C-alpha cells in the first residue's frame, strides 16, 4: 500500500513522508515513528478510516494518509472530508508514483480509488486556510512582476502551450570588443576610437514547435527602441539549422555602423560555444614575476580572446601640465596543457602590444588567438613597461598621479566551434551594441510566443485550437519527445472531444461580447513535475478531473449533464446506503485567484477576488482561500472558474454511499445518475416484470396513485433500436446515410453479426471504431444502450402502470424503473468514486448534482 505521513497539513512540502508498506507491517511502521492512532486522523482512499477499523484488513492496493488531529475547526473539517488526504495525493503520489510509465501498470482498482480521492476535492469544496490543491511555487515564467529571464544550467526546459510571454533562459552569451584590437587609438583629427562593445545572447524559450515569436522586448522596452540591434528566431522544429553571420534571417534594426570597418556588422555567427572566465588581476612591470598566468578550463578550445583593461585609461601629464599620449607595452602568450596538467607545451607569443592612447577613462583591448587545434590552453600576459610615445620604455610601474598606466586582465574567453542547431528548441538570438541604456548583467529579454502542438491529432480533435485544454492534454500524453509518447489507443479520444466542446462553449465576457469558457495559455517549467502532474493542472483549470479507466487516460467533466444510469432499490444492496451532510462552517466564501494576467504583461501581482452575489452584502466575516490557476491569463476566465467553485461550495451539501453488484454498474466516475431509495423516501423503484409499451408490469402493486398527482415512470432500456437506415458511403471509419438524418442517441451500429461502437454522430453520418465489413447499400441498425426514458403515468392498478405516451419499446424484464410523483422525487447525483468491496460488489460514492452551480453571472 501507499502510506503518506503528513506532519504539517498546512504545508504539504514540509515533513511529509511517503512510503510503500505491507498491510501487516502498517502498525509497526506507525509505532516506529511514534504515531499514536488516537492522536491522528487516518484516511483510506480519501475517506476517513473509523477508529474501530483494524489496520490489517486494509487492501494492499490502497492509499493511506495519516494527519495529526488538532483541536481547531479548520483541521477538523479537513479530516471529515478527507481533503488533506486528497491534497497530499495530488502533491505526492501523482508526482512520484504516477509517472508516465505507470499508466500501463496501475490497476483499475488503484486508478478508481485514486480518482475517487481526487474528484472529491477537484469537483468542489474549497476550504479556507488550508494549502490549496492548486498552489504552486513561484517560477521564472510566473513572477510577481511578470516572466523573468534566467541564465543558469540545470533548470527544467519549459514546455509551453497557447500564447504566453516568456523570458526564457540564456543558454549562450558573450561580449566582444570591436575596433579594440589595434594598438593605435588616436586618429588624425585627435578623436579617440575606443571601439564598440557588443553583447551576443542566445535565449531558449523551451521546447517547440512555435507558430510565431513576436513583441520582443529588452528590459521591458520594445527591441525597436534600441540602436544597433540584430536578432533571429528559430521556432523549435526538429530540422532547424544553425545560425551563421550571413544567414538571411537576421533582422537588423536602427543600424548606425556602416559595416565597412572590420567587425562592425551588427550580427555574428552563433556557431560556437563561448565560456567567459572573469579574472580581474593586475599585471605589474619591473618586478620578478611581471606576468599573470590564466589556467585553461576546457579541453576543446579552438579560440582564445584575452580582454585587458586599462582602468585609469592611458595617459601622462608632461612638465607643462598637459595631458599627452602614453604607450603601454605588454605581450600575450599561450601554451598547450596535457590532461590533468601533467605536462605543458612551450609558450607561444600571440601578440606583442604597444598600446597607445590618451584618455582618462576606462579602456579595453582584446587579443584574439584563433584557428587553434582543439586542446586545453593556458594564457599569459606579460607587462614590459610604459612610457612616452617615441621615447624609451620605462620597465617599471610609475605609481604616480601623473601617469595612467595600469593594466589588468579582465577576462579570458575560451571558444570551441560547433554548428549547434538546438533541434526542437525555440530560440531567440540577439546581437546588441552596449550603450548607457543597455549594459550590465541583469538584462531581461522576453517575447510573446505562440506555441503549436507537436503530436499529430486524431480527426476528432483536428478542428480545435492549439490552446484548447483538451488538445493540450492530448499533446501532453501523445508527444513522444516531451510527453508520455502514448498511442491514441491509450487515450480516451471521445472523452477529450467532449471536453474540447465544453472548453469552446461561448460565455458572456461582460463587455458586450463572448469568449471561450476555457483556454490554456501557459508553460510547464517546474522541476520534478511529471506528465500526470501537467495533465492534472490542465484539468483543474478547465472543469475536468484526470482519470485512468483501464489502460486509457480519460477525464470526468464538471458540466450540465443528463443522467446516464439509475440506481434504485433493485440494484442497491440492502442496508448499504448512507448519506452525510457536509459541514459548511469552514468552506470559503471568497476566492482570490492568482493568474498570469495577459492584460498586465503576464504579471501575477494582482489576484482576482471573487464573491458570490449572495455574499456581497453579508455582515459576516467572509472566509477566504487563494488558488493559483496555471494556464489562465484572462480575468473573465478566472471569474467563471472561481464563481463556479463558490457556487459548488454553497450548494453541494451531501455525499452518498452505497453498494451495487458489478453487473449493475454501467456508469463511471464523473457521470450523473438518478438515485432512488426508500429510506429517505426518494420516489419508489425496483425491477419491471414485463408488459407492453403502454402498460408496464412492475414488481410491486402497493404504490400510491391519484389523478393530478404528477406521477411518472422512468425506465431503463438495456438495448433500444433507434433507427434502421441504408448505408450510402464508407470513408475511413465514417459511415454516411444520404437523404436521412440520425435521430435520438445512438451508441452501436449493427449489420448482421457485426456490432461496433459509435464514437461520433453527425447529422447524417456516424463515426465508428472499425468500419471493416460495412459496404455501400448495407442496411444498418442503430442502437442506443442503457437508454433512460420518462413517461407520464395515467393509471395504476394491480402493479400495472398505464403510461402516455407509450414507451419506445416494450419493457425489458428485470430492467430497472423509478416510480415518482410530484411530492416524492428521485435525486440526481454525480459519481465521485467506484471501488471494489468484494468479488462482484462495488462501493459507489456520489455527491449531489445541482444544476444551479452552472448559472454563473457575467463578469463585472
């Protein structure tokens, strides 16, 4: 079993221990950790474990959570609802135990038990003061002040979806000096040419592909506002090429250089790996060791750039007090180094300098040593001295306020050439001239990235946008590079299509227009997150709950639905039904939603506060919770999500539990069902004995009936023939019927002994799982399964109910029914859990289904 020991349920990241233990050793494990059962609350698969329940009877495929019992109302309600357990499941086992590879090994019982614990929270119940299921640590893409550029190794490579401003991670950068490699820096007109400093930066925005990169900014200013800028983009395809200095994709902005002098082009080749090593060591002349050696770091260096700095400038004051030119003499050498620094080559003079200038401010010079065989190299700078131009050199340090002759080694750059294409990475390469507006190490570079999905989609999802949460979820599972690489057969495409339709529902945007209910615009860039974590995050923000049904990844949707099954005394085990009324004391009445607001440059600094209309005028102190809605960048979308959750908090009041035989269960987690039971007097029910479509024989003859009592009979047709129709065309798995329209719900297509599932229904066509054996001209029967039909009861006598209109077919013997009046009605519930209780017996948990939770006012 999976055991989670939570020391602090208010911060699930601290003191939480996750273990694999055998049921028979559970008590010993708890004793070893000094955990006393009467001072703790134990949850089994998301439900409170009664104190009298023995621990050795727990099934081995269970999830057990232990939290401390504290005497305050907040934690008490957490324990009663199992919220702490489900939160820990979300933060722990889904991250550690539900990696992508576990999908094929997780048993159905485990998957259903885990889904039950999650949907109990994912469907509703926001508790004030408790760490939220949706909380996430701040990361570069979701900074308080917007996305933040990083420049370090070891960070997760982001994967984005939809449209998102990204600051990216700098994966390559170096500075080069142009017109700073010559020794003479005084022109005929007396002007000083001190060269140009250029920054070369390559930013990665994560895994591609992308549709576009736009609105590029440097330090939050549009790139077009800077002079001497050039940039290129790569959209993260698998076949993208390396960038050269002559590549036509360079975009040049506001060029002030004419490109005729050496190295003044505002673009360069990113065909290299550059490692810069700051040194900051002074070199002295007139001493025994008038040199500084810099040890090589890489073994594949092919080019060296030695940057020397003259921090005081280069100048002297003559006897008349006039500033004059000064010459500073120094040499740059290099040598090879054997692995482990076991031997060294001979020092080779790279360049001998007589640097001449007259300037009392910081100056730099660069010495480039290129075309070296790949090796490790030491460099050495030797200062010979300084002196007046055309005069003998003084082989000593002047150390006088009349001379500026200091020389320091500022840095050494080691470069190896490699045509790096960075396949599948979204890139922005920039070459920018450093100015007083743009300098320093804390440069922020961001861009608006419109991402594309990578995995080819099945036909059912082809028409939806790349930012549709269902499409995002499909890409997460199907992408072989970044995602799980699952085949279409392991993904419930029909459920995802239904989810996609829900997300595309148009809602009032509060500004006189409409928008989609949910789109996903965001990036996954947190360390330690799995495919399942990402999938669940997408589900959370778009009214879905992540499920695994057998070997298929699926979802349960939180949307208005009609019942797909009936549970009644005919298929509920005797004495197994119970209900609980949920405590409202600690439920939140106000939600603060943190989201990356696109209208505020994707900053998360201003959360959206949402209160229902009923609570706005309340005199009570409202209880508040805060959630982080990953993927939401729109205020209206955050409004609809939060208001819906608040309505669920107010209106969903009961949970229901009962046992049913396996053969009676045709619904799954997330479905809506009709629930009838005699004890709470929710209508009457049982099994039909027989009869005709107009006169149904029931298994009881003692029901009340009076004209005007509003009596109805709801029956189940296990199989119902809806239509017989002639096939006109077969195209792939699409069967078309010319001149005919499909009527009613159809689930199966039958021709002779061929019986296939119908996955999609059009006006005059159906899509089946397998069209093999169907041919033009075939007569096809379209069937509904587990069809629920309600008709009015016009008379009742001797157990026979006369109905109008007549049923669509004669009743099936021993199929279920519900007999109700205007005074005694069955209720609707949404199934939240199905788990095995015995060999052919399952325990079902459900919550009230309240349609009013979907009546959300427009944002204001």
